[in-house]
């Protein structure tokens, strides 16, 4: 009886489970929900390439993806180009960078902003990759064509995309051309421009080498006058960038010269010798001219007295009997005073010329400009003292064919006239000394003529009575 009861219970349980299973229907909603989530996606990135309807982009997540956009709706103003930003709308899923399960429905292309970089071409390889140097860094760009660009040219490259440090793998060249300016210009953080150069310079005086282009910057070293350096840049604030112990350092530009001091010294000695010889010849010629002038002056002075006999135009005999009054001419023996050297030096006054330049050296009685000329400033009028003149642009008026300076003054300066090193007060008392004796002679002759006239009139009065 118990076995029959247990068997009946088992049969009832089987029917009960079967009834439960047949009363409901499968629920596909979860799968449908998952499909709905996967049908509406989009991703954005930098366009790397578009070829045969295969669009490759580089996403912000540093992931490279390639989509087939053959059946997609395209929105672009000027065509899809490398460096543009593209947004791709698709259905399906991306699995570990594989986009084969995606169907692109729409592509929105946004044209990229173009950036310009200039630099000097260091190399061009067989794959048309150009490497340039700009602002102290090297950058390599892949191009479709190098055109006429060659090594050593300064080029201007327009690119779309981004440069991360010196990584140019996501910078896409749009155009590359040789720049009109052959020298690139750098801009520092303080908006100071630097003209890139590569030249030898020498210190024109003892000068400090600093870490930055600022007098408050750390002083690295002090170099002596004549020290040779390599200048790599000229700053717009009056400083120069030089190589010192393999590093970029800075020196005030006015204390540097592009002329080799040794060659300049040899040239100066040769010019000084030539000027000395010329000066000697000039002095000899001046003396000869002076002697000739003195002889001519004496001759003229001796013949002058006959012109003073004009007063005897009165034909009265008594006037001709007054030779004693005509003996005054012996006073004409004064002309020897006309031979005094100071008064006779005025006619052959030496010719002067003027030159301008930056003062590179100042001595006790000398001054040297950046063109290598050295002048003797003893006795010259100087508008600026020796210490103040260093590094300044000055004008020097000097006697032609000599090194004797007459006047030294600042070019564009605002300082008052002063007396510099070795200068002496200019003698302004000369210039008319030779005219004084002649004036005295003329006055004496006039007095003599007046006396003769009075004597003649007094003699006539008794006769008329």
C-alpha cells in the first residue's frame, strides 16, 4: 500500500512540473535590450589616412581604429584630409581595436587648424622624411614630396594635427616651402626675439658670461679681452647667445666684436705707419706752403707804402717838399711781426673728416672703435668720459690722413659737452692775430695823412694874407 502511494505522488509531481513549464513563454527581452544598446555608438579622433573607403583615426584614448565608410553618410566642407578631426557614428561593437563588427552610418569631418613651424633642414632621407632644427630641437616630418628643398635650406612647414614634444607622428604636412628669410627667428617666454647665427666673435673687453640674458642672472664666468667665442644667436634686448663649455650662455652684445683682434692690431700698426708717413709729408708740404706765403706777404707789405702816397694828389709844390712826413714808412719795418708762426698757421688749416663707430677700447689718451681705428684724443674736445664711452656709439672728428682726434661726441646721445680723458681746453683766442699789426699800420698812415693835410692848410693861410 505504501509503495503504491509513493508511486502516485511521483506521477503527480511530474505532471505538476510539466504544467508549470507549458504555462509560460520564453523572454527574449534581455537579448533585445543588449542589441539596442549596441546599435548607437560614436567615436572621434584625428584623421590619419583615407584610402579605398578605409578611414583610419587616432583617438584621444591613443587607439588607432580603421572603419569602412563605403556606405556611410559623409559631412565635410573640403574633403576628409589627414589631420582633420572626424566623428564616426556606427552600430555594432568594437572588440580590442577590431571594427569588422561595426557598420558606419555617418561621418562628420571638421577641418583642422593649420600650424606653421620654421627651421633649418638637417637631412632628407629616401622615404621623403625631412628633419629640421627649430628652437634647439629636431623634428622629422613625412611628406609626399620634398620639391626643391635641400639640406641647409630654411623651410616653412604648414601642418595639421599635433606635435607632442618632439614626436611628429601625428603632425601631417600640408605644405613645405623654402622661407624667404634665410634665418629662423625664435621667440622666448618674455617675447624677446632671437636671430639665429653661427659666427666667431671676440670679447672687446673683460666681460661677464651669464646663465640668462639679464644682468641679475647668475654669473657663470668672466672672459678676458680677446677671448674667442661662437655666437649662436642675437637677442632683440641687446644680448648675444654664445656657446661656453658646451652650453648656451649670454653676453652683452656691445662687448663682442666680429673682428679678430690679432688681424686688427696688425692692420692698425700698418695704418699708423702709413698715417705717420703721410703726416710727415703733410707737415713738410705745410712748411713749404708757409714759407711761400710769408715771402709773398713780405713782398706785398713792402709795396703797399706807394698806395699810401695818394694824399699828395694836391699838386701844390709845398706838399712835395714834405718828404720828412713821407719817411714814416720806416715804421713799415714792423712786418717782421707778420712772420710769427702762430699767425701764419691759419691759412693752411688741416682738413678734418668724421667717422662713427662703437667704442671697444679706451686708453689714457686714445680711443679705439669697432672698425679697428685708433685715435689720439689728447687735446680733443670730448663729449663723454672714457668709462662712459665704452660700448657707446660715438662720432670722431679727426685730421684727415692722421690719427689726431679733434672732437669726440655721442651719436644720438643726450649728455652735455664735457672734457674727456686727455682733453685740453680749446684755444679760441687765435684766428685774427695776424690782422692786428696791419690795422695799427693803417691807423698810423691815416694819422700821418691827417697831419700832412693840416700842415698844408696852415702854410696856405699866410700866403693868402
